[in-house]
C-alpha cells in the first residue's frame, strides 16, 4: 500500500508539488482553503479533504505550502488544524516562506502534540515546482530529514540539511532578500536603459554575461521586457518576504536598508494593483515615475 502524504495549499507551488508526489506513486490527500482546487486535484486521482486535520489523518508526512504566517497558523493549529489529525509517528513539514518566530511557535506546538517538525522552505518558482526541481532548505533533526527524504525527493533536485529547526526559514529569507533587492535594482536599471536611448537588446545581453549577471537578472529581463506578468512568484509574496527578512535580520542586529528601499517599491506596486501579478511587475512602478 502506498504511503499517504498530505499537502496543505494548492497555490502556484503546492499544486505542482502535489502532482509530483502523485506521479511518484504516493497516496496524496490535499486540502485547500478554496475547495474547488482540491476537488479538481481529486478528479485526477488524489483525495480532497474538508479540513487540514482530515487531510493529515493517517499521513506519514504532512506538507504545508501557504502564503504567510497567518495562513500557516490557521492550517496547523486548532481543532481542525493538521496537528490535531496527525499520528505521533508522522512528520510535519512547513515549506511555506514564513518567519522564524512562527516556526519556533509551530515547533513548540508540534512537540506538545508529540509530532516531529521540519521547517523546509523551497527555492524555485512555478516551473521548478511543476518539474520537481525544487530545493528544500531543511531545518530539523538529521534522522527526521532522512526519513522524510524519499518524499521530499519526489518534488526536488536537492534536499539540503542546514541544522536545527528554524535554519530553513532563516536561509530562505536571506535568499529572498537578495532576490528582492536584485529585482528592484534591475527594474531601475532597465528603465534607465529604456530612457537613455541605448539599444536595449544589446545592453541586456551584455549585462547578463557581465559581472552583474545572475539567474534573477536573466529571468527578470525576459518578463520585464515582454511585459508579461503571469505569476511564477507573486509580487504580494515578495513584499511579505521583504518584511519578514527585515524583522529576522533585526534579531541579529542587522539592518537591511536595501530591503527597506525595495519593499517601498513593492508596496507602491501593490497600491497600483500589481500585487497579484508576478514580482517582475514592480518595473511598471519605476517606468511610471517622472
């Protein structure tokens, strides 16, 4: 009989993750706040649950992929939360990008329930989730990581053990802080190029292979120049991550001044109605400046 895995959240990332688990032969039960997505998944061979607790019942591993601390808290805690439905031999895996403060709270709640927790946020966006090429940044007991590895491997190219619970959340926020700052910097650079009269294509080809070149620059270059903002990573979520990153860094006495400036532009983009589009849409705020 196939091992049961529960997935909480079928957004841009969670859907691809659940589909890859099913392809790998696991018995996948899903829960989503909007039931229609879970029901659509069930029509193709999965099981839809009404509550997180129902989804978690009998699962070897329960994976959450949700928007923020509040959504995660609502899915894990309370009478109908996943922890209430889990066996004491099961493993809770929080793969959302959330704050270290919430991870500490969730860890305490899991321990009180007798459940093991891994905080394992992922790097990658929609294409990597769909292709099973994510990287899990994993914090938790080494033996628990190894026990969960076959399930995580079905969705990823790498499972990276980082240390105790909370390590994954820290590194993911550092990663997203660097991404967010680069995105805003490139939005400003691209607007500068466009207004300067330079050949945009030649300028971007140079920059992509010069010292500033990076995966972020290459990806943003295509989306920003084509002005196609289908969501790979929502702007709303990057703004949230900038906020979480600043709070987390402050606990170590580090002021992320560049994150604060980047967040201002993401906020402006939200105010202009770009929040539910891809994070690359922040360039439209810069383009509109006089």
